[in-house]
C-alpha cells in the first residue's frame, strides 16, 4: 500500500507588539491563514511567512519594528540563497501610520497591511509572494472586516472578544484616534453569536476588547444597545462563566455599569481604568475630560458595590509641562486609591499629536526619576494586594497544566495567575484553591474541597 505524502505545511512566524487588541488581531490573522495550510513556527529563520503585528503608541514600540525587520533581512537572504521565499508582512498600527515609509526604508518588506484589512490577507499574500510589493491600509471598514473573518478557533478556556474599535476621545498624547480611526461598535447580535461559538468550543472566560470598550454603543435587536445591555446579553450565554472588559475610559463609567459590578456575578471583580495623571492641570492638558475627584468618586462608588474589586490603571509621567508637584499629585492619587496592578510609561512624543508640539517637554532624566518613584510605589501596592489573598480560598478557573506534574495553572477572579497542587481538575473547571503564598507576579496554592468564598 502506498502512503500518500501530505503537503509540507507552510510556516508562519508571528510577532505581536503592544496591546491586547493586537493579541486578538494576531489570533484572527492566524485563523484566516490556517485554512491555507499555514502552521505557526516559533523560529523566524524557517518561516515562509512572517507577520509583525506592530504598535505605534510609543516611539520605542515603533523602533522595535525597524530593528526586527533588520534581523529578518538576514534570514530572508539566506532562504533566498537556498531557493526558498520569505514573505515579510507588517501589520498593525505602524503599518497604518507609516506604511509608505516602511516600504521606502525597508525594501525587504513585501506587504504592509492595516488593521481593517486582515480579512484580505490570503489574496494580499498570494500577490505579494509573486513579488509585487503591496500596501493596503485603511480602505476597509471595521464592519467589513468582522463580517469577513472566519469562525474563531480558540485554543484555550479564555479568549478575547473584540466588540469595539477606534477612539473619538483625542487625548492630546495619543495616536490611537489617528491609527485606529473613529469609534465603531459591533452589532450586539454578532458579539453574542461569537460568544456562543466560543463557549461551544470550551471557552469559559471572555475579555471584551476595545480601545474604549465601555463606550460601546452597538445596534441591538430593539435599536441602540448600551454596554450594560451587551453585558446582560453575554451573561446569559451558557458556558461563559466569567466576563472581563478592557480598556475603559472613566467618563464612560455609567451609573448602570458601576451598579452592575455589584449585581452581575459573572462580571469579574477587576477593572482596568486608566487615569494617566493625578494632576488636574495635566489631565486638562491631556484632554482627558475628567479630573482627579471624578476618578476618585468612581472608585468610591465601585467599592461601595464591590468592596474587593481589584483596580488597575495606566500612568504617563513627564507629560509636557508636568512639574514636580504635579507628579507628586499622581503619587498621592496612587496612595489614595491603592492599585492591584498598573502600567506606567514615560511620555513619548508622537508625531502629529497636539502634545508633541507643546512647550515644556520634560527631560529624559526627570521622566526616568519619576517613573522609578512611581514604579516603586505601585510594585509595593501590587505585592500587598497579592499578599492579601494568602489564606483565602478563591474560585480559580483552571487554564492548563502547571510546570510540575500534579500542578495546575489558573486565574483568580482578580486576574492573578495561580499555580496550585491538583491532579484532577480539568481546564475550564472553576475550583476552590487555598492561596498559600504570593509574590509580586503570581500566587501559589492548593486545591480545597471546601466551597470557595463567594467571589
Ligand atoms: N506616551 C506614553 N504613553 C502613552 N500612552 C498612550 N500614548 C502615549 C504616549 N504618547 C499610554 C497611555 C495609554 C496606554 C495604552 O499607553 O497610558 O492608556
Ligand atoms: Fe488614546 Fe485617549 Fe483614546 Fe485611550 S481614550 S485610545 S488614550 S485617545
């Protein structure tokens, strides 16, 4: 009997930079390419197709792309000498913002594709690999893209679900309104259908994604649907046991949404709510549309309905004109609120944004000094938050096997990673785990037979 040889899979190397939107988009690009015979490789040197899914939010993120292209050039040349091709594709926000410049600066790049054109990847790649160098960026709408993308193929019990894209807020430091365009919300029924399909494939926890996720205003079966109506509909999907959402804007934290944190058990007690600064003058210059008191009030009201809620945020230090005492106001806000997690950045001037041409740009030394002070305080708070879980019994979602036999990996309601002793639990189960120890980054524990605390 002769055995038929399967065609060699084509190898796809993907690198994702930046935010969770990009992580989601990379998954969707993989879903588009899998039916064409592409399989993921971890090694760029043996890839037929390379996709760099880029981020434009800070200068450093953009610089990384060019240095990575430089590294790929050598692999591409070596493969060419062996008679093999390598199609280098730049996707994401750098592609959107600097497509032409990339093509000019980096001739080894075959294809530049913006975030709204991922459903067109198969035909673009086919054309690009015939050496036609191609650029396709903003010529599609978000709706066209979502309609054309294939069914999801999640490979775990947690998944991102994109519900909203773009931003109309125009914070003066930020490129997102320019790279990702105006706010767009997917229709409610499409989102719910995607959540059902994910649940059918074993997903138990979904994280709703959008640059301004809580500004969601989609079309529902009975007209306009708000974010809380969407959350209500998603909470009714059997199989989905946990819901999270990111990233939110303070001014979109409606009374209904705050109340829902106290009433909807599937909504996890964790919220990423960027504040950026504790100084009202700086917040105004940032065009954030909220001040410190407004932010503090949201936190007070959230804690009134959900006292254990874990809070996470973003900070920018060294925004143009930021004085030492204004930075001190940021430190004070951190002390007052108490965060379980945070992402802090030095201000990075982005071409074309209003803040880039503001007077009083802060020196690199002052930015570094402020960032270090802020990071020290935030890590202390994060450690304290994790430490406070020790001896508690938490309901943990099992996401896979741990590093050692008999160990599992899971996620607490507060989004902390936990390794725990248990040989029986299956991925997707929610099991009670007694937390035994904590570090700044994660928890360890042991499976309990008792019922977990309500969380
Ligand atoms: N410089 C530094 N940080 C920035 N962010 C956005 N734009 C800039 C910039 N120009 C940060 C904000 C935002 C997060 C996603 O990135 O804190 O919330
Ligand atoms: Fe950027 Fe501000 Fe929009 Fe967030 S809300 S994406 S920081 S412009």
